[in-house]
């Protein structure tokens, strides 16, 4: 008997009709002889709706009380799903994150999982129960409810799969799998049957919302295979796993985009040791991730420091940096939320020259200006005007011929220039 962990996101349980459909899918897995643990997100846009309610009271709620409120969304989902499963003749029990033994650090809003005590879940599985666990949440050493940040239910599911030594973690969403671009803006995007952990991590970090980056990191660390599938049909999905064959057929696997980006420029910073450290240490302590970083010298003793962050962190980041302006002797701060990031990802890039040139050619031909560039071994990202992001994705996807079968492509991106 195999053990599988299934995760269903907000779109999969957005109403009672969808909850019933999920319940039937879970029951089918149980009928096939599997032990099943299900991780569920809040219904539809409930988390956003709860945040809007808070902001009608105050724009700056205490993190503890915000976590207390937001955790209720998943509790509604798990209880409704358990009741639906029971109505189909199976036994099921719903557990909050803390009842399921999810232990986190003492941080609200973006807590990381420290460990999972799976005894309660194992006890319920031994009693032949289908176990429904609230994603996105846990409990800290003070006994307070914590949440794991946006997309945290993916992390909950993978962490539980690892702790329970499950055979696979199935992530059900509103798309059929992982595509070469977002199929909602590019219908000709092609679904990939397999993607490596490294490629998936870069894709998730660059705007592909199909999986949360921390979940992919967790899966890669413990070699937990993930299947990304649609909860709306039975089509085969995409397997995310370790890929041993590094001689890839495709030098670029996918194009991603991220519109949840803010560009921050600290203007007129003294060009001396320790300035960058002061800024980024303060941001790190607030758990604000920084992506692209560019430092440009304007004069012999002054420089501008530019970097990008998630737009969700803009308010907090601005508050932090404004508090450092006088200490640093900087001239000011500028924020720009009219930008977006487009990226190409592929494990074959490292051994194939010409990827950057072809990407830049595609953007140039479309009349799209590049503001900032950053790279890794398997990713190239460009910051552009947000209004042109769909044009950019379409141009790059076409340039690399990602809609074609990989076997039909030339051996090098240079041949496409």
C-alpha cells in the first residue's frame, strides 16, 4: 500500500461544487488502495478577502493577530472537505496545522517549518482515515499560530510528504502541469512531461506560480518527487524530480514572467565599504528577499544602488531604508512598481552559448527596452516595462521555438540567431 500526499489550492476548492469534486478525487485514490493525506488551501480568494477586512480597520495590523485571522481560511476548507468525503462513505478527519504537528520558528507571516511530529497523522492513517490537513500554517514554541507566507500550502504538502516518507506528493492546481510559458497568456505554450528540481526552482523563483519556491527547495533537498496536475481533469501532469541526464535536448525549457516586482533605487549613496551590507542586512532581518542588484557609480564618491523585491514587501522595505538614509548619508530613495521580470530557464544553457544573445535579440525586435539583467547558470532575467510583459513572453517563446518538439530544434541557440 502506497502513501500519497495530495495538495489542493484555493481555485480547486473555491466553492461547494469544487469541494465535492475534490472529495470524489480523494475517495478514488483511497479506493485504489492508497493511504491518503490531503493538504488544502483556503477557498478561492478567502485569504485576500480577510486581508481586505483587516485593512478596513488598519493598514498595519500586528503580525500575530493577522496570522490568527488568516489561519481560519484553511480551517473552513479542511472541515468542509472532510464532511464531503464522509458523505461519500469514507472516513476522514480534519486537522489544523498544529494538530498535524507542524512546528515552525517564532516568526509570523513568513515562518519556516522546523519539524513535523507525524504521530497524530500516522495514528489516524492506521485507523484507515483519510487525513485532511490545513496548509499554510503551523505553531511556534510559544504555542502561537504562524503562517508560512504566500503559497505556503505547497510547502506544507511537500514537508508532510517528506516527514511521512510518502511515495509522491501530488500538487493539484488549475493548469494541467508545468508549461513552457503561462498558458493563460500564451495558448501555444507546451506542457512539459518532466522538469528537474533546479529548473523548477528557477521557474518558481522567477514568477511561475504553479509551485512555491520553498516547496521545490524542500523537495530537492529530500528528493521527494512532485507531480503537478489539474484538479479539473484527469490529464497526465508534469513530474518534478531529479534528472540525471544533463545532456538536455533543450537549451531553454521555459519562459517565465513576474509582475509582482518593485524596483528600488537608493540614490547618491557614498561609495565606501559597508554601505550595501547595512542595507541588505536590515532587509534580511525583516525576511525581505532581494533579487536583482545593480550598483552604478555616478561620481568618484557617490553611487546609486538598485535592487528588486516582491511588491508585497514594498511598504516594509521603504520604511526600513528610509530609516537608514541619514545614517548612510544617501540623497534619497525612489520606488518603481511599473516593472516586470521576464526570464528564460534551462539546464542546457550552461553548455550552449548564444542564449543571452537570442533573448536580447527577441526583446529588441519587439521594441522592448531592458532595464536590468541578472543571471545564474540556468537562468537569465531581464527587468522591463510591466505594460510590455505579454509581448516579451510571446517574443522570447517564439524566438526559442518552445512550442515545437525538442527533437526538431537545432543543436545550438546560435543557429536561431
